[in-house]
C-alpha cells in the first residue's frame, strides 16, 4: 500500500493526541503492504470494511476512521 499523505495523518493527530498511537500503528502495517484482495487486508486488519471502491479502516477502537481509495 502506498500512503501518499502521511502529512495529513500528522496534522490530524497533532490536534487529536489520542489518535497518534493507533494511526502510527495503522501506518506501520499498511506502508509497504502488497495486498491483492480485500480478504488479505481483512486478515491483517479485522476492523476494515469495503464500501464501494473504498476501504474504511476503523482506528483506535472505532473512534477514528481512515478512508482509502483503491487503485
């Protein structure tokens, strides 16, 4: 997975301190991951849902969400 805007994550958890740990954990899992199916993503991150052509990751016990486009 290519995360193209880590700056946006940093800006968000700069104002929501309790999001930093969970978002950094998500980033470490996702950066460099080479998933080819939704099942592969789900096997590593159980809190992900597929909504149309997007993946919705529930972060920090569903307190935050990261929505990703799929290409």
